[in-house]
């Protein structure tokens, strides 16, 4: 008997909770770019919202749709190049979130995250912090060449993936089944989303009662640590 229907209520409960607390909920991965391991619409929206003048130096208002799309693709590819660079050269998801990335022709580097201000003396910083785009996406196709390879949930900040989640129902499967799925079926060499540093920062195995995490997928050698509260 398929077990998916037993996991769905838990998955939907998580998504409903996040949606009620400021997250954008996508019930499928239609807007996700598996090759780039980005949610492009959120990346572009964030860059335009957080630094509109800088964005306009690269993609001018009124540009015709074809040219605009080409310019947006170049911007996204520049971000992908930075994400794929070695950590010691400022690459990787964590570095890009912390320090941003540069684009030839732009006035200054773009930042991919607004931190919470220490106080409310600068209303603009407070407003920008609240414009961070948090998104939860269901059934994400993580392998660019395999449409059937999917992860239950992926969490994004301003279009960058920060966490993946595999869910199991304790009625039919256990936390260990989710861990085994990461170890045997989630090959980081086939997906930038799963690559250490380049992709999501953490991977969670989760059931109704337990949760475990790892920051590095390495096949059968993957080490999960308890993340229970």
C-alpha cells in the first residue's frame, strides 16, 4: 500500500504552520530551477526590492521582455557561479548569504539577506528585514535530469535553499527510514541542491516524534545527529 497518503497530513500541517507565520507556501516545485538550485522569482524580487537602484543599472525599467529575460538569466548565472566557487574564494550558500555577490556593471555587491536590526531607530532597516522572502516548497525535484526524484520539503530564503526535509510517518515508517533515504537515494553528485556548501545548508530527517540533521550528504557514510527538542 502506498505510504504517501500517511505522510501528507504531517507535510501539510508543517506547510500550514509556516504559511501562518509569514512564509510563502508553494504546493509544488513549478517555480524551482533544479539546474541552478534556486527559486529564481524570489531571487530577482529580493534583489529588486532590496537594492532597486543597483538592480536598475543592470536591468533597466522598460526593457522589452526578451532582453529583460536574457539580462535576468545572466544575473542568475552570475549568482550560480558564485555559489559554486570554493568557500575560501567566498563561494557557497553561507558565504553568499553573509556577504552577497558582485556583478560586473553593478554599482556595488548585491546582498541576499537582511539581518534583524539591533533596534528600531532605522525604520528602513526594519522594513527591509520584514521583506525577506521565506518560502516552503513541497515535492521539490532535486535532480535536474530526473523528474521523479523529489524531496518532500525545501526551505528557501530569498530564493536560496537553506534546508531540505524528508518526512516519514511513524504509523508505517520511522525516522531511520528517512535517514536511510538520504544515505541511499539522495546523491549529492547529481544535484547542486544537495552538494555541501553549494546547496542547502542542512538536511533534516523528520517524523511525528523525532528529528535528526546533517550538514553533509556522503552516501552511506552520512552522519546524522539528533535535533530533538
